[in-house]
């Protein structure tokens, strides 16, 4: 933002307000000098010397920040300065309307950031609301919203007649009202020689807790201790005197307020006593870990991304299809599937066997060998070839003996299928979907993202915004491979043409070369599944992967082979049983159409958005080899 534009804007507003046009005495960039001149000339500076000094302080401090207000840090500094200068209950900067108020209005009309004032600067928000009501120039003031206002409740109450703490934190209009909140104590301490207690209450609706101050006169005051207990609190909301939260609750009146502890918490045995816990320890306490700040933030972001997924595809006319979890087909052709059977529950002597000595699965529950699905893609393709654009979103399973931070035995997949679609359309849909999810998280989970920015990954929010700012780069597999081979870097394995790109290669391309997301396409057919459409070179298929910094591959997709003879060739090339796919082949026999799709590992997306590095920490109850507790 050019500070000179503020001087020009201020000059125009003064003219509109007092009907007098003044020429600026200094260069437009000298905002402080021009502001004081316009104030004196238009009679918009106080005549009292002390108030003049206060006005000059405002003008100098604000003007000093303006050259840096084009950055997030500068905007935050500007909000913080205004919040500090403003009185506790702000109406105007000074007692009467002045050039200082007009300067703030000029700035707010030119800076989009003023439409999303962080809630911690509650004085700024109230001040802007008041300025909005001013005659003539109030029209220049943007609507003062708080970050995350896109998250709205049709019913502001939670169950039990309570207000959600998240709603309270975002609704300063509730200040001065008596409300009910319920939740769990993050911390509790008795202060003032035992006269009152501070409780940090959290109900899971926000990473932020509500500070509750309870007077000792309440019967259950003596039960307040430590952390983890649940409580119902009815009290008066006031503007917090501290800087950590905009509001707090005071419970002081025995006739108008109420405080009850619903469930005590034994501090000697409570697994999440107030201290820092490692992620490894929290996995061992999976039933309790949602109460930790980190897992609570993950849960809210996971929920938001799931909701965004359905919104995105619904907005594009896709139908949501529930595909089977139990299947007889190996979609990926890898053979790493978890088996579903009832015969193994019997003694060895009772297991039915064939004359050849193998297990007789014709006697099993499904009359044949069955597995937990590794993908819903093959099933959802059936619906795409009748209903056009469809998607599935559900759990998938893999019996891969992997203990890495990127693999689970049970995970969730989003798999859309687009009829009449080529590779270009597939890539566009995948890129748009990914950006939609990131924007939704930024719009609706900003407090949670700030937590991850502070605790997990510095620069997280900037990284997410970088994904949104420009189109994804694109290159062929061959081009990406050459970049890796010519990098001069030392990798654990240096790939040759026909080798799969490992995570370290994918991250090098996206982080070091492109410095952002990249779509790699046209992979060797030996690397990809049988259903991917063969290119004319007969060696590559129309497949694509989206690689992003920090994660590597987050989306994989392809055009599906719609030619029966080519599909049969690939089934044979992959050494698969053609008869097992008789129904899939019939889609190519009766009204075949070109179609494409992609798959996104939902946990990979959550990792991308949160910065959490271990996939076991972004799913409620992780399953991996040797672990199926809870």
C-alpha cells in the first residue's frame, strides 16, 4: 500500500465532510505532516493543548507504521497500536470527532485487512463499528468482521442450553449478559487468599478457553482443583482486563449466577495432568487425547476439510456415492489387502480345505475370498458411467507392513470420477479442489492454524497462502526425473527412467525447484495401475500426481482406460485375473465413455494443512501394524 494514497484519500474526505478543498503542503507520502495540516485547516484538531498533544501522538504512531502495513506483521502492528491507544470503551479516538478518526477511516477504506479484524483487538472492532455510524464519511468504513466469521451457527446454543465458547469469543455483543457455558477445565487455580478461583474452561468448539472467575461463596468452590474436571457455569460476561482473551466470565452473585462441578477428576491418576505430553504418549492415550490442544485443533480442521470436500463437489453437481468396504477386487493390484473371513475363527481342524490343501473359501461367509477395500475407485466408476460426475469419501485399508510417518493400515480417501473428462480436466478439478479446501480452512479455522503456526510449523499460514496464489506448475515425469538426476544432491536412491519417484525426490521438485505445488504427469505404465489410459507411445499412461512442499504426493489421478482391448492388455501386463474384473470390463462393452478421476488421502491433506508430520496424529484412532487398540 502506498502511504501517498492515504494523504489523497484524507484530502478528499475532508472536502466531503467540511466542504473545503485544501492542497497538501507536503509530498503525499508524508502522511503525518499532511494529516496535521488538514486537521488544523479544517478545524478538526482539538484546541486544548493537552488534547492536541494526544492527537499528535496518534498521528505520529500511526504514520510511522504505514510504510510497513503492506505486510502481515505491519498490519498486526497497526492493529496493536490502535488497540493500545484506544480507551477501554472506545467511541472516538478523542472526546470529539477529529482528524485522527478521519485518518483511521481513510486507512481502513484502503486496507482490506480492516474487514477481518482479529478478535484480540476488540477495541479496534468496536471503534470501527462506531465510526460506521458517522454521517457522510461512515460509508468509507468497512464492515468490522472478525477472522473466522464465515463459520456461522443456525443455533448459537449448544446442547444443554449453553452458549458455545467459540461463539462467545466471536460475539462481543454478548458482553454485559448472563450466559451459561459448560466444558472441561484446562487449568484451575485458587487466588486472592482463597477468595476466588480462575478456571480456564474449554468445550472443544475453539482452541481458546474462556476464563471463568468464581467467587468462594458458591457451595462447590472447594471442589475446584487442578485440571480435567467438567463444570457448568452461569455468569456475567465482561470485557477482559487482560490481553490474552477478549472476554471473561464472572460468577459472583448467588441469586443470578450458578457454578456446578459435574464430574470430578482425580489429579493423581488423570492421564493428561497439566504438563507437556509427547505425541507418542498421546497415542497411548487415544481415548483422552482429544482433550489436548493439538488433537483438538486437528479434529476441528479435519471436520472443516471434510465439510469443504462435500461442499466443493456438491457445488459442481457431483453425486456422493457410498462404495463397499468389503470387496473381492484388488484395485491397486498390489495384493496388500486385509482379509475378511469367518472360517479362521474356528479351530484348525474345522477350517474347510480343498483337495489341494488350500483354504476352501467357497465355505466362507461370502462364498469366496473377500477383503477390506484399498480403494472405492473401481466401484464408483460404475456410477460415473451412468450418472456422470460422482465421488466417494470413505475408509480404505492396506495390509502394508510399514511403520513410516506417512502410512496407516486404515485411512480415508476422497475419490471423484468425472465422465467425459480428459487429463486436463482431471488436473483442473484436482487443483481447484485442493485450493478450495485450503481456503476453507483459512476462512473457518484461523485460530487453530495460528496454534499450529506457533507450536508446529513456523510459516505454516504463509505456506498455505502460497499454494493459493498461483496456478500449479506442470511437468512430465521425464522432466521431473531429469531435474532430480541433474540436481547435484545426494539422495538415498538416484532414480532412473521407469523408477518410482520417492518422497525425497518429490519434495525436492516441489520445495527446491518449483517452490510450490507441481503436477507431474505421463508416468511409465510399469509404475501405475492397470486401469490408467495408455498414451500413444505405448510406454506411458495418462496419470498425474500433485506434489506439494513438506508432504510430497497428496493427490494421484489419471484418465481411465475406456478401450476394452487396451484394458485387457494392461490386465494381462499386470498379471491380474481378467475374470475377477468381468463387471469392470463390461463398462467398456456397453456404452463406454472417456472418464477420469483422482484420489486424495484425506490424512495427507490434514497433514498438509496443519503441518503435523506424523500421519498417526491426524486421525482419531490410528491403525498400523501391531496396533489396533481403542
